[in-house]
């Protein structure tokens, strides 16, 4: 008996979900250092409370028979809420059955890239909230600046770290005599996207690293943030135009001005457990409520299939002591 290939055979939600999930893992730049937490999978609730404990201090000498003083274990908490990232495409039967190339495979790739980019954006946004900051805006990125930024960690024992830079900083860094290109490493030591090392810190280039060019100033700002329905001018800009280049959260109606010194905000992240404090809480955690989910909806009247992919997650800075935000002149 002859068998007919149907559109449902080519657009299989379960198969697509597995493929997209695998592609997302390879496309997220933070995978080597971000912990993926699945605590909320399969259980009620969409909120995570992350405790951060302060060091109780070094032990002290206590004489024989003398009662040791007690200290209070100090803690602070960070609360994060799960959100949904989603994207949809629509494929006609003609494009699937007779279209050039592989439309279904391309849909998989595009959906994976879209969700991966959103997770990457959220991870970089979380890292930009670091409380440890090095102000090196007086000069472009260089060995001495990176060393000074690392010193902000105030560590006794050097730990494995990664620094994210904007691709436009690569040429300057590669010309630095102290930069070691990744192609000179022994095999098997590089992390994903690593271009080299400087000051014993791995370097990864990412377009997600922002260039900060504006600062919020509602009193003296010369540029007003306007609604998307308003045409942009030299003094009126949309939020999407300015926000990626402003370190402060903005809303429509706010005013900004050119920053005194434009700079790149480069996060430096400790990768491993802190050997001094045995702190194993990662710098960044991706809390995942549900793995990638793909659904399809058939539209018989126009012979097309709508494919939607979503992921429920949140990216959070879970250990402020493991991230330094290094600012270098643009």
C-alpha cells in the first residue's frame, strides 16, 4: 500500500523541541559559566529566593576554659520570578513541500537562535547589575586595566575567570603584548567563544557587551525618550534606541545626555568555587521552569502551519562577590 507524506510528518513538535533545545545550548555564550537550575520544574510556584551569606570571619584564639563568643550568620536574599520567552513562525504547505532548501530545518534554527539570543540578553543584563565595579573609563582596555579590575575581587589565590568584551575591543586587546591568543594554548583548555587570555583571565567576545554612551538626566538632558509612535529626531529618541547604551533603566518621558566618557561595560566572572571561602554559589544562574516547548496549529483555510516555541526561565545574578563590572574607554 502506497504511503503519502503529510505536512504533519514533516512538522513534528516533539522532534522540533528536541532539535531546538540542543541548538539553544550551543548558541548561548554563557553556557560555560552559568549554572542551569531546574528546581521549579514539575513543582508549583514561579518565584525563587536566593540567599547570599556573608563570611563570619577568621577564627580567633580562645584560652583554656574560656567560652568562645558567637557571631551572627548574616544573609541577604534575592528574589527572581520566572518569565516566558516565545517566538512563532508560519510555514505554508508550498514552502515545506516544494520550497528551496529545508524550510523546517531553517525554522528550527531560527527559533533556537531567537530564544538563545533572548537568554543571552537577559544573562548579560543580570551581569550588568554587578555591585563590584572598576572604573577604567580614562583609557581603552589594556593589561594594566584588566589587572586593576581583577584586584577588585581582593582575592589571595588567583581563580579561573572569564571576561566578556565587545568585539570592537578585540583589535586593541590583540595588539597588547601581554595578550595570549587562544590558538597558542594546549588543546582542551579553551571555553566556548574564547579568543585568548590576558592577566590569566579568559576573554570571550560578545556583541551583548554594551557600549554606554548616555546617562539619565531629567533636569538637563537634551534627548527625550518618546513613544514608538512618535517619529525620532535629534532630540527625541525611542526607548529601544537609547536603552542599550544607557546603564540606568529608562521609561518614556525620561531625558538623557551624552555621557562624559563613553565606555564598554565588560563583566569579569569567577568561574569556579572560591578556594578561599569554599563558596560554591555561581555568579550567574539560569532558573528553568520548563524545557523548550514547541506547539503547532494547523490553519486549513490557507494550508499553513503555525509553529511556536517557548521557554520559561529567568537569569539572575546569584553571587555578587564573583562578578566585577570593568568599564573601559570606548
